[in-house]
């Protein structure tokens, strides 16, 4: 019986999948708090420093397909969270403001990109963040104390037009528009030191010279949220003095 000798590999046989191994870790240039991860000598994703520790990232570590997917998702979460944190730290924000901002960041949009070779600008579609990450980002912000509607409402009432004057009604409407609950608004306004009598006097002192017609001045002040009878009494007292 003749022995069969195979001279060539069967080209139709599937090749063994190449092992996925971390080959390099470099600090990101644009963000010093992130590192670039290379798998099989190709850029794979970027992670923040805390994630590197969390996933026990090191050169030479082999990754399964599931671990690769997990790292990709962690990378996007880290970027999404960082954008949300920057937005939150710019000034106090209500939960609604933060949620609306995150929603906008999940939307795709057209951007102009400059071609480095030709110098010409091209319009490309930039995809938004994965919307399924939104609850996780909000949860992280909440856990770290960056979402506090009661604190936000208190700061709003204490600092909103303190020199110019603002009616309590207007403050209430503004807070409702910011997504603050009615209960929190009531609590903050009840414990605050601002009142319509003082706020009305601030506006009268600033605006009286601009409204020689008292009826028009009364209409303006009522539109600002003050009670009609309070406005008339305040102006009558002013005339009497």
C-alpha cells in the first residue's frame, strides 16, 4: 500500500485565529489621564488610568473576544463619563440639564474635518456615544455626588439676579424648567431668605426712570411675576415719599 504524501497545505482549511495579546501601552498625547492600548502591535482603544488598574492591563496579557469587547465598551464609557464630568464641573447643573446633555452626545452629527494631505475640508458623520451607557454615566455621577437637585436649587435661589431682583414666581418657573421637583422647590423657597417685597424694590429702583408711564411700569412688573396689588402699593409708597 502506497503512503500518501501531502505536498501542499489545504488552502480551504480555516486558519487558526491569531492570539490577541497586549503588545504596548502608551500615554495618550491629548489627555494625560488616558493611555493608548495596542493589541498585536495595532492601536486598539484608550482607557483611563483607573480602568488600566481595574482590568489589570499589562503588556503580554492575552485577551479573549469577550475581554476585547469589554475593553472597547469600557473605553467608550470612560470617554463619555469624562465629557459628562467636564460639563458638570463647569457650573452647577440640575439632573435634567445633565441628562439632556448626555442625550445630545448620543446623537450623530455632521462635522468638518481637514484633510492633512490636501488641506481641504470634508464633511463626515461623527457618531454619538452608545446610548445604553447613559444610565451608567448618570449612576457614576450620582455616586460621586455630582447630581444633587436640592443643592442646585438652593444655589439658584441664592444667586439668581440677587442685585437686579427676581420674583419668587419667576424663580419657581425657572426651577421647574430646570427639571427640579415641586417638592424640592417648595422646600428651598420656604427656607430661603428672599421675598417678593425686597425683590420688587430692587427692580423699581433700577427701572423707575425707564417707565415714566406708571401703567406701563405696573404691567411690566406684573409680567415679572409680582402680584398686582403689591406692585400698586409699592409704587404708591414711592410716590408718597
